């Protein structure tokens, strides 16, 4: 029992039994699993999976080829309204105000593979909505 470890102030010990028929000795092995903690906050989580964009039928900007999508959570319809910090990713524990997808080069009808994780507020107004903004990324040197 000399190899005991502590994780977050908790003693973590795993016991392994020797599989040989003549040995019944147990030895302590440190665990790599973090201790289990109770959930202390309530959140509504919405997972958004944009699938594809069919942009080839529009006539306003026919040269758009490198398309990406940006997602924001808004609580107002005003043009100058700020986005809510409600989008989460695996890289950062803090919430961000916007999340965007990857861009496929020279594809008018891109398929997206992103997962957007949105924390919805428990108290919300009737104007709470998701805003999808589509961008053309220029590859030309200027």
C-alpha cells in the first residue's frame, strides 16, 4: 500500500489480485481516474449539428465558394445586440459568444461536421434565438 496517490484531496487505491492459482496477494495500484464529484449546477444544454448548405441556387453572390457558418445565441433582435456567452467547446472551460465551422475550399454546397454545444439560460425571454451567419472566406492575395 506504499503506492497510494491523492487526487483532489482524496486517497485513490485500486487493488489487483494476482491471477496465478497459488497466489492470493493483493497489491495497490494508483488509479488514473479522477474522483467522482456531484453535479452542483443545473444547465439546459442544446447540441446543434449543422448538416449542409445549398448555396448554388442563389444569384446574389455567385462566386462564393469557401463557405463557413458562425453560430451565436442572441436575446434581442436589435442589430447592435451582443451575443450571450453560451457556447462551449472541449478546448476551453469558459463560454464564448460565437463559434464557427471549418471551411471547405471551393465547395459551393459544403457539408459540416461540427457540433456546437449551447448552454441555454434557465430564465429567458421570448426573443432568445440562435443566429446562423454564413461567410465566404476569400483565398485571394490582395
